[in-house]
C-alpha cells in the first residue's frame, strides 16, 4: 500500500494549495461527478477551484469497493485524480486543456485471470464544458498519458508472493462525461 501513502500526501498538498492559494475575483468552486465512472460502478466526486483568470485546479476521487461481477469481469479500485486546467475562454466554460495525473490501487479479475496492484500516471487532456445554467455545467473530457503499473498477474486462486508485472504503458488518463454544480 505504499501508493496509498504517497497518494494521501499528494492529496493533502493539493487540497492545501486549493484553499490557501490567493483568491481570484469572483472565486468559484464546483462539485462534479463523472457519469462514466458511475456506469463502471465507481462512485466519484471531484472538486474544482478557480486559481486565476484562466486556470483551475481540480481533485477527484473515485472508488469501487464492491465485488460485483458483470460478464465475468470484476473490478475494485480506489483512485485519486488531480488536474490543472487552462481555459481558453474563462474558467468552467467552453474549451480547456489540462495536465492530468492519477494514482490508483486496483484488483481486476477476468474469468480466472487476476491483476492486482497499483498505477501512477500523468498525461494531457482536452475537454469542453457546456454551460447549462448559472449553476450547472456538463463536461466532456478525454486524455492520454503514460502510467507505471506494478501488479501481481496470475491465473487461478493462488497469488504469487511478490509482484511479477512492472511496466510503463500508454493509458487513457481521462475519459469523462461529468455534471457539475458551480457555487458562485
């Protein structure tokens, strides 16, 4: 669980930066949830804070602690996902690009194959926020990155004593269709 200790430290640092950063005029805070994660049975919540005229910082968490199988696939996970966004128009409206990161611990089972471990990655994302009203937005986002995955990869019920899989892999760092409530 060293990834969780590192993730928790980064999480606390990001929260401190979000709340101790100099306040911009018309400071905003948004809370959002990703519908695609909900389809994967991973409840999630993200907070986004405006840092300046063009930048926001967001921190998301998602988890699926259940052991529900769908079509012989079972996934449990815990993820922390910080992201620094640059908005081309104004914060929380229209086009943005972002530096995205993720830290996760997971347990994936497909039929009799198990894949249990940690992943840490970073990448670049692009998205668009559609303003629905003064307080509601809908966002679509997609991003690619590189992740280091360290895991136990095995078949059957007997897990190896140590991790036998450690590789850097290209990953979809972000895939989202989120609904956001903006506090003004």
